[in-house]
C-alpha cells in the first residue's frame, strides 16, 4: 500500500546507540540528558529563544491555553485537525469559528474581527499544512482588542516567513512531533514561548506544578517527554534537511505534472517551507470523492484532510446552527480537498501512478459531462 504519509526513522544502529546509553544510566524520563540536549538543538535549528518539549501537541495546546489564563471564547478555525478544537473544549472554553481564506486555507483575519465579542479572550490560529497565517494582520487584531494569540504550528516545523521562524510570532506557538510529521519523536511536541513571563509556568505545568519534593505550586499535568522520544528526535534531527529536500522534489513533481489539470493548489506564503503535505483542490466534492475512491481501489491511501470541518463533529453539531457560523469558504474547501501521498522515500514512479489515476478519473468525468451536454442539447 502507498500511504498518505510514512514515518521517517533513522538508521537503526544510530538509535540503538542512544538506547545503550539509556540502559547504562537508567534515567528514562523526568528531564533526562537526551531531553535537555534535544531542547537545546531544537532551539538552535528552529531559531527560537524558548522551547519546551512535551509528550504531545495536544497537551502543548492545553498548557498554552491554561498558562495564558484564557477565559470565555476563543476564535479559531474549523479547517484543522480535531486536537485544535478539542484542546479549547477540554480547557473549559468555547470555540468560536471564523472562516478561512480560500487561497491559503488559513483563518481569515477579516472574519476573525467579525467574531469578536466581549467574551473573546484569544485567537487560536493554525498554520494549515505548515503554510503561515497572515501573522501581521492577526497580531494587529490581537493588539487592538487585547487578545492573546496562540498558533497551532503542528505542521510548521522549520517553516519561515519573511526570513524569520514562524514560531516567533504570537504569544505561544505549539509544535507536534507525532510520527506522521516532517520531524518526529514517535509521539511528542513542543511549546515555544515568546513572552518570557510565561516560561517557568509552562515548565511547571508539564510536570504537575512540582518545584521540589515537598513543594507543588500549581495544578499542572503530566506532559513530560521521555528519553526514548528525545533520542528519536536527536536521531531524526540529524537527517531533517535531507528529508525536506526529498519532500520538496516530490511536491514540485506533483505540481508540475498536475498543473495542466482542472485542480488548484494552496497558495504558499512561506519564505522557507517544509513540504509536509500535498493538498490538491478539486472542482467539486463528487470529483474529489471519485479520485479518493479510485486511488483506494489501487491500494493508494489519500486523505480528505480536513474533512469534515471540526464544527461538524457530532459533539459540536449544535454550533453549526449558530448564526455566526456561515463558514462558506471552509465548507467549500473541505468538500474539495484531498491530500495525496508524500513522504521522503516515496518513489517518483509511484507518484506517476497516482497522477495517472487522477488524470483518468478527471478525463472520464469530462467525457460524461460532454455526453450529457450533447444529450441535453438534442432534447
């Protein structure tokens, strides 16, 4: 099977060398040697000042919301992974959904402004597929209305905007290091804190609020990254630039080959991109679903990502009837989007196979339209 993504793993001998060290010192969690080293190397690679590794990206979001003292309503995007919305709800807050820009697929700052109420305390925006949000516009809104600004940068490892790390925008950004991401620690994530007054509290929050054996100062949670995850991260970081180069080659190959078909691509505004996903926008839902099914028939797993919108999840269905939630662009994009397979060792011959199937499906549909048009004209 050709899957939509495939986990990058380092040479086994390299990872085993780290495991041998863990076996020797028997320190497997609680701020171990490899975790400390990984945080240091990630700060250097990502060009950020304050980075704290955690056990996963969802807990990173939860901690960010808690540390920033968010209350009431959080304006967010419905075109995102479930974790973005779930973290808001789990933190006891109400997600308020803004529409997206139809070109970048990111949250639309103009619609964000329309959704602000006296109960709004924060904006939680996602860099969709690693593509930077309109960060200047969102910061201007946050400053004007005294809102906290959090970025779900789960997809945005190594991404830059105007030559600056995308993680240096907003109050806090979070990363995911899940196995499906460009950079992975098996499971894991990180919190990038741009306002230093929150730094120590983030560190406390990931470890139950414990300062010492006899002093616990706040109700934290267990979000520590263990040494096995950190070791995987150290191994993968060594090869990350090479992996991204391979992804870029595949991404551009797709675009060049599909460019002459009736499909659209996300408008990328990054100055440095990581090619985490290969989203393709078809003309309509029928066309998208036909391509998805035909790929599946050939043992190729694409993904309708993100479909459905989070606002349409069963436990949020009532939100869909809120008069504020028209979300025309988000619904339109969700119904037409398909993420095609992309990973660093995907063969170009396999990409050709995928492209061939897409061309055949689109050609068949065009022929059917022409026949129907002729029949209609005759009648």
